C-alpha cells in the first residue's frame, strides 16, 4: 500500500517497493539515491539530464525530506584531557 508522507506529496513509501524506503512519486528512485546523485551532479539540470523522470520539485522535496529526518541533537563532550 503506497502512502505519501505528510507535507511531502512527492515522497512515497510502499513496503512492497524498494524495501519500504522513501521514494520519489512512487518511482523506483529513492530519496537516498537523489541525495547520492546530487553529489555527482550538483547542478540540478545535470541531475535531471541523467534522470529525466525527475522534476525540480522532486529534488526540492527529497532534500527537504532528508533535512526533516536528520536528528539534530547536539552532544557536548568534554575534550579536555
């Protein structure tokens, strides 16, 4: 059963597809793959040229989804020896 994620209408999760990883619009392109591809193709037009099924809003939402799911707790450690 494919579900969209609240506030991310282009990010879908389907336990039957890609092991339940968040994907772009139900395609077999995971959010993780979009992020990895951005390291190789930092210019969005180059990324879209490589993955023509992606749209700019897909990339925007993949980035926003990843940012929203990063735990930003700060752990302070005493570095003095």
